[in-house]
């Protein structure tokens, strides 16, 4: 659900400070303190790498070169080396950003968030009535983090109701939003999907306003 970040930094204090700031912003963070640990940790579930260049078992540029053979994951180089040659090498290896140390962890988090949003889009993950809805990735999770399988149409119904912030959406309007005008006479189609949603989720999540339409129970 949350974006996953690998910090490759041998200074434990700097690594942990940045990791803690990122976790406060709901990122999932893993720390590596050398190239060996970074190689062991990296996989295709990560969304971004923060990479120091001066590491105890080699140069971060070597790690970046190997990484680029198999992955286009965004990489922010964070280093005390601020010479032009090192910067050119980093960008030749397709580093996305080059940040000189020292840098405020608050500013660094902003840089990371901006890059992630540019690459992956702005995640829309909201909590409704104890369920987490990830509308971009069509995922739903219960409070115990177990997944609930919804169809794209069912997610769209929830999204349309959520956009109205707990206000009632008339049946006809909901049909238009979810199916388009060609389906506006098929009332039973909507009834069937609402029934399925109530079966899969909390029965009290979608409230029927008799003779009018539906609204979302926004209480958590």
C-alpha cells in the first residue's frame, strides 16, 4: 500500500533520522548501511532509493550502475561529494536527483515526495468506516491489513459516493457517474452492485436513502 523506500547510507544517525521523518509521512522505509546490504535488500517492490556515494565497501556509483542494468527505479543521490565530475557521472547513470549534504530531513522528505508523485502519481488512499481504499491501485484493506477483492465498478461506486463527502447521491446520478448515460435505465444493475458491496464490506458502509439514492457512512 504505502510507497517503499530504501535508504543506503552508512552514517547510522543520518539514516535513522531520515527514515523516521519518512515513516511519519506513512512511507515504508528500509535501511542499508553498505552496498552489500543494499544489494541484498533491493527488489522490484521498492519505489525509490536514497543513495549515498561514499560507502564502506565501495562506491555508490558502482551500485547505481548495476542497478540500472535491471531497474529504472527513481534514485536520489545524497552525498557530501559536490564536484562537477561526480554529479555528471551520477546523471550519466540515470540518477534522478543529486542532493548535496548537509540537507534538512524536512526538505529531503519534500524532495522524495515530489519525485514519487511525479513518477507514480498522487496516491489516493483514504480510510472509510475502518477500511482503507487505494483508489489508484483498486485495493481495499481491512483494519487487520487483509485484502478485500472489489471489482473496478464496485470501487468506482465507492469513489463516487466518497466524492460527495457523505451527502446523498441520487440513484440516477450514480448510474450516470459509474456506467454512463447508456445504462441509466438499468436500476437493478446498481442494486446488484450495492448488494455485493454490502456483502463484501460492512453492511452499514453504504446507507440507502429511500426513494432518493445512496450515501456513504463516513464515520470511522
